């Protein structure tokens, strides 16, 4: 029986593209790596990554790079379209991360892709949606900052087998974080941020203009950063420059951390990995591994980058000799560092909220080749001895596990809502207000607040704290109102959200406010309350878009307020003050001038945030020194509000003149009194 000869057919274009996409985009981490390299090629200095379900549901990357020209948006997602390569010979001297022109095309074939971009000098940004490498519709103009936002949604929605092969959302999330972490270490001049959608905490955050060591510490911790040896070598014969950091023999981990960049490209080399492990086997116990970060710069003529669709591997000439050279450089560093052992002892609980002063570790170094000489410490007289530490903690910080029973700190069924990607604010009015804060800052007061030790609340208005050998009494209302105002200024347009479980009618809230004596309503001279409440509601509703965009105050079409801004994590304002707050926004904010509008709006919001329960029991002119204390407010003062003053608070100079801060005792002066007695 004759066997039927199979027919050779040409595959459909969409089938070819999906097959190619499956090679380039194997998982969310591969897609992120391609997009990350595009952002770096665009000279970005700040890159933010947002994830949901490990990047399968949402993978968004935002940068402040050069952007994409509007006329290029039509072909940017077609295969083999790139701005980095013109002819094949250019591969021999390629200096950019990308060159294939397949990344965006591949992503658009296996996900829903949206690009929002703005170039420097453009009047507005443009937003484009793509499917299978083609535009769904012409790009639409929109508001935006210079740079590009690429949003990838429902990755592998049309490849069910690939999506099912993903083990778990958490594993995919960790792989994405690992990729960003490695690029952050290699590119310290660029700021990187990674977080899950809807969460305030970032999983990776490095600052722009930092160092390799700073980023290693930020990502992997101080245990590794303290144990690093710098490797820096150059071979003129092989034309290879070796730079990086490796752990000394004191450090060991159960899992090896091996980060390798060749010509600024993240790659892997099994030969180099095994050779380095062999070197460390002399120093480390079996099953222990080092930390390795290496950057090799080779002559581009000696490197073939076009050997793998994901560019995960490269081939280069004289590979064995270069590996030997790297091993020799590491061996030289290790052989000169094995004369000492370093131990670290924890002397107190770490303070998570105070990053300015870190005295939680004491370093004890014992050298085999040198004996420690006993030195007499400088004697400090008792009248100048500081017996407290501003970074030490009290046990009651860990005992207040909830804020139930306190109207200030409890919002029934409320939660922080999804947070928008952080954006850079370039409004002249906001920058001018920030500059005024900085110009009015007192360096003396800033030092006091940064290193103060909270003592307690003397009254609802006044609190005591110690700095150095002096005791101060502080007007908490003035200081905290200024702190919240500065938070409003520096977090402008980037606030978290406190979402109400139920929509609240603005009209009804303002009607409640008009019943209060603080509103200043005088029935005989003012309009009827209903008319005033209607006018105030109209003022806020007419500015709903601005309030939501800049201040996270969401107002629906039915004139209901849905959310307010979250200024400080772990602290919610007293919602009893919400009616009066809305009334004052409508009546006290200067809506006619942009700068005065933002200034007065932020001042009113700061005032709302410090309206605590003690204040609710008395009028503004009443003596509240005998008012019943509120335990949750007192706890928040000590463990949330005053610790926040240590971070970036810029106290104004007038605090020295208006009695906001007063020195009431000095240890040296008290000793003088005792000596006379």
C-alpha cells in the first residue's frame, strides 16, 4: 500500500508570529527584561515597575526616557523594527541592549499591549493600543510626562498551555523582582522601583545616583554589603576589563547569587559560574556559596550577541582565557582577605521606621596577626552625659495591634485603594511652594527633630521630648500641621487612597458642618443653610477631576465623596472632622490662583489631619489641658507621628520665635543648681 506523502504548506502569518513570540517571551520575567532594556536604551534615569499576579495579569513599566516619536507608533510593534540597528555589520559594534526589534511585536501577539509616550518638546502624550503587532486604532492624545508607559495585560491569554505551565503567581513575581534587582545593581545611576499593584510597600527601591554597594545593600541587605571585596582588573592582551564585587571568606549562603554582565548585558555563563565555585570551595564549607557580581567589558568585535532569541547567552572569543583571568582576579582578592574573621552581634531590636540613625549592630573584629590594644575611652563628665538613645524602642509599640474603638484611627471596612504609578511633578506653583519650605527651614531645629527622644504628652496640645542634654516642650498641633502640609507638597499627585466602604453625600456632610459652631454660620446674616450647602457642593463637584488627579479625593457624578488621601502609613484622620473639612475646602481655599489654591488646599488638609479627639471636646478658645485623654491618639503621637518627624521634616525658622518649641530644662544647668545646694 502506498504511503501518502505529506504536503508542505506555508504557515499562516499569525501562526509564525505566535511561534516566534513564544521563543522570545517565555514568561513575564522575559517580557520585563526586554522592556527594561528598552527603557535603559532610552536614557531613562527613573524606572518604575508595577505587577499583578506575577506579571501575568498586569505588567507595567514607566520611565522618564526619550519617549517614542508619534510617527513611529504605527510600526513600533511590527517585527524587526528597531532604532538601534540598520545593517548586519552593525552587530559587530552594537552598544545598546536591544537590536532585534522583536520584543514589542512578540508581546503584542500574546498579550494586550498599551503604549503611552511623550517626547521632549511634544505638546501632549499619545496613547496607542496594539493587537498582533498592529494598531487597534489611531493613537489618541492624552496628558502625560516625558517618557513612556508600557502596559502589558493578560499575558498568554491566547496560549493556554503556556499560561498553565506557569507554576504560581508568586514564583513568577519573584523572577521579575530578580531581573529588576540585577539591573538595579548594575545601573546605580538609575532609580528602580518594583511593587505589586494596589500596595504601598515597594519590593525593590533604589535611588537615582547611588552606588553599586548602596543598591546591593538595599536589595540583599547589609550582611552581604559589609562582606564585599571590590574586583578591578584589566588585561591588555585579551582586551577585557573586569569590575565587580565578590563576598569575602567570612560570608556564605545556602544559595549562590551570581550576577554577570558582559558589555552591560545580563547573561549567564555556566563555565564561569563553575570556575568561581571551585575557587570558593577552598574557603567555604560544603553546601555554602558566595555572592558574585561581575561586569566584563570586552571588545565588541570579539562578542557575538546574536545567538539566543532572549539574548540570555552570548559567545565571545578566548572564553577559557578570560575565565582564567577572572578567576585569578578573584583569587588575588580572597587570598589577601583571609587574615581576619568578623562577627556581628545584635544589641537591640531593629527600628524599621527610623532610617537616619543605624546603631543596631556592633562590629567586633579579631585579627589573627594583630592583638587588640586596650585604649581608655574618653571620660565624659556626668553633667554632659546623654543617657538616652533616640533610636531605642519601647515594648508598648508592639502591643497596640489595632486602632479599634477610636474614631480617629478607625474607618469601618475602609482600605487603601490601588495607588497610581509615581509621577514627577513639574508644576511651577508646586515647585515654588517646595522651594519656600526649603528656604524657611532651620538647620538647628532640623537636627533637633531628627535626633529627638519622645518623652510624653504633657497635655493634648503640648508634648515633651529630649534632645542631647536638653528637654523641650513642643506644640504638637503646630508641628504636626506643618509636617502634614510638607507631606502634601512633596507627595503631590502621588498619594495613597483611603477608600470609603459607602459613598458619602457631600451635601449632607456640609449640612452637618453648618450646624457646628466652628462653621461660623450666622442665620440672620447668611444665606439659608440649604443654599449654602448646595453652593459649596457645586464648588467641589465642579473640580472633581483635579481633586482626584492631584489629591486622590474621588467624587462621583451624584456628588458623593468616595475617598480621601492617605498621607501617612499607619495613621488615619478623625472622620468626625470630615464635614467641617469639606465646608472649609469650599469656602477657605482660593480657587482663583493656582499657587494659592494648592497652598490653601494643602493647609486645610493638614488642619483636618491633626484635628484629634481631644480637640473635638472643646472649642478653639477653651482650655483643653484637663480634657479626657485618648489612649490611641497618645499611642499614635509616640509611635507614628513623632517618629515621622525624624525622617524628612523641615521645621520652619519661625518655630524659634512663636513659642512652638521651648527649652524647659538643661542637664548642665541643673547640675549647677545642685552644686550650689
